[in-house]
C-alpha cells in the first residue's frame, strides 16, 4: 500500500514537471510571437514617422524614411546615392537622361497627366523650379519638397539636401569624398596635358533653325569644367553667363584651342539632326584652329546637359579620355 502511494506521488511529480516544461515552452513561443509583432509594429511606425523640413515655399512634413521617391529632374542625385527612383522624367521633345541607364524604371511624361504619378503611389516627391506651376497638384499626391534655388545652383549642396530628405545623410559624405577626389585628380592631369590652352563648350542647336550656341562661364551644366577643373575659358566664354549664339560672321574669330560640342537633342547620327550637323562642314567652321588641329570633341548630349554629380563625373571621364589620353 505504501509502495503504491509512493509510486502515485512519483507520477504526480513527473506530470507536474512536464506541465511546467510545457508552460515554459508556450511562454517562449508567445514571447517570440510578441517580439515579431513588436518588430512589425515598430517597422510600421518607423515608415509612418514624419518630420518637418523647410523647402523653397515653406515648411513641409515628409516621411523620416521614405521608400518610394520620385525626384523629377533629380534622378542623377538619387542614383549617385544608390537609390532607385520610382519614375524617371521624360519629355516628348527632349527625351530623358539616357546616361543614367535607368532602363527598368518607368518613364513619367512631365507634359502629361499626373495620374501616372498617382498610380506609382510615391511617399515623397522632390521637385526643381521647372515644376513650380504644378507644385500644388503634386502636393495632393504625396508630400512634395521643392529644392530651394540657392541649393540647385550647387551640385554638392543639392546632393546633401537629397540625401537628407531620403534619410541617408551619411551616404552623401561618402559620395562627395570620392567626387572631390575625382575632381582633384582630373584637374592635375588636365593641367599637365594642356596647361593654359583655352577651352570652349558649344551646343549644336538642332531643329528648324540650326545654330551654334556657346556656353558661358556660369552655365549650370558646364561651368564646373572651369570653376572646379581649372580649365582656361576661351575669352568669349568669360563674357557670357549661361549661353549665347555664335553668329556666322563671328566664326572665323572663334580661335579657342579646344572645343567640346554636342547636339541639343538626339544623337550625332539622328536623321533629324542632319541639317544641323551639316553646319560643321561649312568652310568657315573648318577653318578655325581647333578644327585644323583636331581638337574638336564631338560628345553625347545627355550628361553634358546636366550639372549633377554623376553627369559631372562622366564629363571628367570624357576630358581625361579625349584631352589627356
């Protein structure tokens, strides 16, 4: 009898131990599930957190960590920061920024309906001054930040601003360190190659009335080759802010040592540009020093008509390839 009682007590102890063990496991599973729920909740809260920033028009409330970003005319900076935009701007007449290689990113026709932007469900839209007329409409789609003009004139400041808006300011520091080193190295090599020989940048304006347009010292696209890279501007360049047409009668006096030239639209082989390209066969053009010395460099327009970080880097690579060799 005593043995049966002892055996019964032993089984009760074992059963109690099993129950305690199972309770511990259940508590562990519940904790694990709660942790996962907490993580998901935290992540959701992180994505919905906002902050206030000041843009060209005032104060804007934007996501702390935006994920789906449209940067109209500003895709270069996003790509430089390692962020793919949800759309890339496109104009039926001007095309797009081919040099960025965003083949998988859908086009957004800036002349068309904003419904196309609405369908992409952005959580942040970043604009330049070229979109001011539509600013209020964009603002109804998603938080919209208009980059201030004083920032847009400076590629480095624009990059830092974009990085801050995207919540990755530290990335701008790394990108700019590499960018500045590239400028320093290129400047030294160009100085060694051509010294104080003069340089001019010309755009071949295609269309009904083809013209040669000289870019000035402060042109937002090409001014950096003088200011940052130290190239010596041809005398006429110093007297032009953005750009000016070179009249036919002035061509014989156009004696820059080196000329960079690109079409305003399309490529050098575009059938629609044939009439404009024919200007370069004119005896007046063929008689200037840069042509005679084989110092005219025909380049593609896409990155030479942008003043952003990746575009400027590609300009440096062009100059090293063609002038330093």
